[in-house]
């Protein structure tokens, strides 16, 4: 997938790459873009958000953007799974969101 072809909500991942590189001078912008573009491609091709509406899909990708920058991305995604199931007020499909986080963790091999 080309960076110019990344559509919402996956475009949030590329914006995160740029934000991380801007905030942390030791991060190479092109390398960050490449890593996050790969994540976007894997998630898109893996149908990680299949079945979610636009609202919930955007929430999952926003959460993954935070999780991928965490010290332990796998633990961060697992926490999002639990949050989705425990406090689904703003989610349209809490179980679907939790499942999307779990599938995303597997696709991205965040064990």
C-alpha cells in the first residue's frame, strides 16, 4: 500500500508516525513512516476492522496508534480490549471493538 493510498481510519497511523518523529528527534521520520505504513497495510489486508462502523473503527485505530508507541504494545492492546468490554459507553459495538483489538494484536504479532 502506498502512503498516498492510505484511507481513513488507517491514515491516523501515518499521522502518528509523523507526530512521533517530530516529538522525538532520535526517531527517523522515513523509518517511522515505513513502520506505520506497514502496520496500516497489515491491518487493512488482515481485515482487522471488518464489521465495525466508521465510528468504532476510528476508535480502534486511534487506540492502536497509542498502543504502538507504548513501552509494551502487547500489554497496551490487551488493556484496550478490557476497556472496550468494561466501559463501552462511547462504542457502538463493544464486543466487535474488543475483537478488533485482539485480531490487530495477532496480525501485528504483539503477543
